[in-house]
C-alpha cells in the first residue's frame, strides 16, 4: 500500500544502497596486468594486498589480442598497469588512451638485456645449413624478442621491477612485497636449478626442437636447447611455403624427431610438418599464455616445469 | 635449372603436392561456378555468400573445434540459409535483392567473428579467415575433391538449363520446369564450393579463386565452354605460380595465389584478345552504304 510512510522508508533504503558503496572500507588497490603469465607473477609478489585483473587470459594470444570494453573499464579503474614491454602488447597504447588512464604503467622488462629479433638458426653459429644461400629477414613485430619470461634469470628482473612499482603505488605494503618477492625468488632459483640439471642429462646432439612460432629464444639462450619454427616471432604472420620447406629440410637433415604444439597456435600446420618428416608430436608447450585453471600450467612455475619436463621427456626417448 | 625452380619443390615436399592437388580440385570445381556467377552478374553475390558461411563454420568450430565435418556442415547450412533468405526477402518485401543480401551477409560476418572470438584465441580467428592451404590433411583434400567431382558432374548434366538461365531466364521458365532446379541447384553448388575453398584459402579468399580466373577468362574467349576451360586452366596455373612464389620468395601462400590470379586479371584486361586496347587495334570494318 503506497502510504506516505512506506514511501519515505523505501526512499531511505534506496538512498542507503546508493551511498553504501562509497562508505565501504578502503578496497584493495586494483592492478591490471596485460597477460596471464605476468598476472601470475604480479599476484605472487602482491599477494592479498592487491586486486589483480588480467587482460589476455589463459590460452590467449597477446600478439593479436583485441581489447574489449570490459578491459577499458578495468584499465580506467586501475591504480597500476603492468605490461611486458618489448613490443609484446601492440594494442596497449590505444587501450590506455581510450580508457583515459593517467596512472603509471610498469614495464616488467625494464633494464633487461633483450635479445634482438633475428633468425633463430644463427644462434649457436656451429649450425651447418645445407643449401641456405638466402638468409631471409622475416617481418618481425618490433625490434626485440618480447618473450623474455622464458628465462628465469629475466623473471628475477620482472620481480624486481614489480616490487618497485607496487611499492611506489602502495608504500605501506613495501615489507610485504619484499618478503613475497624473496620467497618467490627462492622458488624461482630452485626451478632454475631443476631445469639446468634436467637438460644436462640430454646428449648434446639431441637438444633441438621444433615448435609453432619463435617464442623460446630466451629459453634457448639460457638453457641451451635450440628451437626451430615455421612462423616467426609473432603469431600474426602467416607461414609461407618457403619457410615450411626450409624447416622440413632442416628437420630431416638434423634428425629432429620431436615436434611440439603450442597452446595458442593452430596445430594443423605442425601436424602436416610432423607427418611429412615422420616426427612425433612430443606434447604441448606453453609459450605465451598460461593454461586454463584446470590445465597443467596454470601458474608461471608450473608452466616452466611442464615445459621443461615435456621437452626433456620427448628428447630423451628419441 | 627450370626443372629445379618449377617442378622441384613439388617433387621434394609432400605439403606442396597436397596444396597443389587442393588447388587443382578448386580450379575444377569452383572456377566453373565462378564463370556462371560472372555470366549471371552474381559475382558480388558470390562474395557475400562467402562471408555468410562464416557464422555456420564458426558455430561448427564452437561445437567441435577445428573439425572438418562440423565446420563444413555449419558452413553449408549458413550459406544456404542466407542465400534462400536473401532471395525470399527480395521477393516478398520492398527490399531489393542486393540490399537484402548485403544486410544478411554483414550480419553473418559479424556473427561469425563474434562466435569465433567467444571460444578461441584470436589466432584461430585469423586462420579461419585466411585458411591454411599448406596444411591440407587427407580429410580436407577428400572433401574438396569430392565437392569438385560433384560439381563437374552436375554442371555437365545441367549445362543447358544453366546456360539458358544465364542468358534468358524468362524463356527458360516458360519452356521448362527445370528452371527452379537450375537456379537453386546452382546456389547449392556455389555454397558447397565456397565451403570447400574456405578450408584451403579461408573466407576472404575462397571467392577469389572462384571469380578472378572466370572474370579474366572473359577477355580471352567468347563462348561459355571456352570460358570454363580457360577459367579452370588459368586458376590452376595461377595457384601453382602462387605456391611457387610462396616457396621461393617467402610470401604467405593464400594471398600469393589470389594476387597471382589478380595479376592475370589485370594483364587480361590490358592485352587479352577481347580487351579494350586489343579491340581498338583490330581493324574494324566500317558500315558502308
């Protein structure tokens, strides 16, 4: 019954529900990370002092990501945005300006010595190529290889940069961030040793692998396994027949018999290559994104562990 | 040396041979359809229908991943639905055929992109749009070859009504009951070939292999049979050339094929037997009283 009293009561209740959010106790500062791997690392350092949102989720390809309005909203509400840098997130500048974000952007790869974009095959220098008289410069997405997280040494720099960024956003939590980082760095060190000793058990001539795109340059550089791919540094480019032919020839010449599919790439081309060279699909590697939460690689540590075990597992059997 | 450059790649690599076979099947099946599309002034309709199959393939992809069967079936259903709906809307409302087809194909394209984005990462969308002629597996080749066979057989059987339909549909309607069969059967064949081409070259370029060689052939011959032959032969040669370019100078394969066909079109435009410059150069007999 619409009496004057009920009207006043409902007006008060309505006003209360509208004002209440403003009266809530201080919420956790919102931090936005550009993609899943970075999001996991920021989460490890920030712990439960921050509320983190990730833009490019699990199994997502940040090279070709199309931001949504929800992303723009998340960025606009954020106190801090953490990105990889080195040209990985080509879409970020437009998103930031579209969202009207005026806060600070932390670049995780700052101060890192990046590998230049170049033909992966030239890495070790002792690699004899049968008839490679043309050295093609593929179109690269930017001057540097952005996949720096594939080397744990680089992730230590990521952690340091993230600690700095979180501390300047929230100085009160400095101690917490430091101790979280110290704990995480210890875990990273342990993993690094694990990887090195596992790879040391592989015979030298078995340390070659084929995968979908050139995402493992830093891993190759750091841990000494050679990665070959038909598609270059960014998944945006389409494979040409020449690239595929060169790869097949190399696989046959070097007796590489394990091919690895990536979680973000189209596996049809890799299937075709595997069939033509009698290679086996050695498993799935996680290059640019974590797996979904029920997958084997839903944190950075699990991802690296899964990757190295898949690699050494297949290469040992060969 | 010539052998090394032209034949060598195909001898050495199985994926090159498979790509070539896929393109041969497309040249035999899709290009004759393209000839009829250009004769009936339905070239842009063909383009629109190519985009219309995207949501069907996308739904198939959503249900079963990059599965050939699911995406093919979905594509066929979507293509036929749009073709029939567009015609229906044109006949029963005040909308004209071209506007209604444009409306439906734009809706389909957006729906298709949305559906693919919902499920996978954007990499998959790119491959759906651009296809992978270098990665045709056995099932894909069987599909494309099967579609080509069906097309060749049906085009042979229905050759006369189809030609008549292109030239004088009213006459055909008056003398034969085969007119609707010819019209709708042709649309079904067109959708089938677009779906086949879609697996090899993707949405954006499947229609290229259909229309470009057919349009170019028009400048070399003037009878329907000739158009079909010149169209198919040139489609195959352009595909082979495109694949060789992709091999030797590292161009992406799908665009290389379509751009070669495009180049052939431009050349035909300029120096084909029936092109404008050539027509001028031929001496014409003046009407004399």
